[in-house]
């Protein structure tokens, strides 16, 4: 595929105004929904091949969330696309003021391998709803899902409207050589820096959905059994290969032992005595990541799990105790089923620990104390999170999802996606039946007094 020709064809298609009609955008999203539904089994098979995901987890975290976002977008995009009236300042009498939203033009969406279907489709939904042409770049690490995405897109769109570019680093570099009107990237921090650097060459705006070490804090008032169950869910989902997975546990020393016993119980109840033998347990995406995660496990600090199978690329859910901030497992995002545990003696210590590190993409707090909840929300910066649960804050189209600082910039989902993939123009429509003279020279004392009356 000649990438330069693809981008040029999309620029021509966009310039013809083919994506601007709201009804055409709706029809495009309806076609996409129909194609997804008709190929649902292919999606299941692809995610089973790439990540060993079960059909239930695939629907819960990939297909179902995508269909939910489609339904929400179709139900609301008409209102979001309409001009929005705002009040006009008295100094601009007589006029009307309003905003209108324009698509950026030709946009690039680069998606990762961990949720390879959903994290490609959800940004695409926003891009189409806002009226853009789009080039999609699925991850080469999930080749089966990449092929299904290419077939679905070919079912729905001509390539001058939406095109899929498959491949690896060479294709990524070739895409970044092009000038896009917007780039939406989901992936790791290091690649995100490179995307931003390359985008800056063309002054192309970007959204970066990155990651980081997302803490889970459990205090002494938490309902330990429920907290352990919900933490186990968040850590086991996609075998920890989730950008908002609980990365490490900060726990009140007074409840540490009791909590860990409940956590071990729920990990076993969900995945069995040896998760490697569970056919629904997700594997590491490839040998490189398998070896990396195994290298973060210090056998001397394992209190649960710790074993791995190189043939199946499966690593047992693993709990590490006696972890220090200087251990390798605390130096990078784990992206696997390993949970380091760090006890704290006071909430101030826990807050200081999180604040001393780069802003995380997510934070999870388990506490029944409203004052503690307020302190965490007010004193700690993070992208988003949950009180008394994990992960689920991103499973809604009614709130934006995104990072802060090194965990990312920009947000999407629902209206946030529509806003991300469009530009808001501010317009003042001035009447011509009168013309206030106060702004015109020569300036007089009276005009000065009138300006002070209007502008204050």
C-alpha cells in the first residue's frame, strides 16, 4: 500500500465535502455497527488467537464496549453537531454569538495490541461522527485482530474515506512522515514521545493515551473481602495487560495480612489453583513481553503465584511482598499479572508516595471514610479512577477518559470523542442596522467612560 497515495486520496475526498453531511455520518456508523455484528465470531476468533481471550471477556471489554459507544454516539451526535448559542457581551451589541464544530480533516489513529479491537474502533467512531476521513493503524502485535479490522473497514468504507494500514515499524514511520490534521495515539510513553515529536514537525495536534503505574490504595476502613474481589478482577482482566490496571498496592499495615488472604482466595476462585491451566486465562501477547514481565518477578518476594509457562506465554497471578521503591518492578509499568505490595503506616505516607512519582493514568481507592476519599481526590493528580472499585470508570460514554502529565493528554469517549475530532469555531454575527461608535477613533473621555461601563 502506498501510504502517501492513501493520504492524498483522503484529502481529495474530504475536500469534496463528502463527510460533512450529518446523515451520511450516521449512515457510516450504522454500516460499521452492522459489519461488527455480522463478524462477531471472527472478532472472537481473532482475539482468541492473539491473546487467548474468552468470548465473554471479548464481548465485555472489546465488542460490547464498541457497540455501546456506537449506540451512544448515534443517539447524541446530532445535538453535538448543531451550532450552540452563547450570550453576547453588551459591548458587542447588537449581535448574536454561537459556536460551530468542524472536522479536522484527515486524521490518523494508531492503536495498541492489548485491546486491539476496541482501542481501534472507539476513536474511529468519534472521528467519523465528527466528519473526518481516517487512516487506521492497528498493532502488528495482534495480527489476527488487525486482519479482521481491515475486513470490517473494507465492508463499510471506500479507502479514500477510511483506510487500514497494516504492518509494523516501517509502516508506523511512513505514516508519521505524512502530514495529518490530527493524530490520536494509544500506547506506551516512549513511543508516545516519538509520535509527539514527529507531529510537531507539522504542528499537528495530538491526543496521547499512554499509561503509567496506577496505584491501588486500601485503607483500614475498607470492606476487605469486596475490595480484594474487585482488585482481583481489575488485575486479572486481560492478564494485567490494561493501561489502567492496578499496578501496585499501597495498603494500611494494620489490614495487610487479612487483605492478602482474601486477595489470594479471590484470585484462586476466579482462575483456579493454577491459572495457567485455565483456558479462559489470557496470555502475554508475545515472548518479548512474557520475558520482560517474568524478569520483574523476584522469587524471594513471591507470596502467591510466581510460576510461568514459556510455551503458552501464561504467567500465574503473582503477589510480591517486601517490595521497595527501588525494585525493578517499581521502575516501569508492569503490564502483566504481577502485583507489588507496599504497606504504609499513615495516609500521609501513601499520598506522599504517589505524589512523588509521575502522575498515573488511574488511581483506585478502597475506603469507607468520606474524609479519606475527599483527601485523595483533592490532593493527588491522576487521569481518572474509582472509589471502591477498579477499571470501570472507563466503561461509560458519559465521561471522558484520558491521562494527565506523563500518562497522556486529551480525552475521548462519547462527547469527548466528538470534541476531540473536531474544532470549535467561535462566531459573532453582527447586525448592520446600527453601529456603535464607541470603538472608533478619535477616542474621547465619554468613549472611555462608556468602555469602562461595558468592560468590567
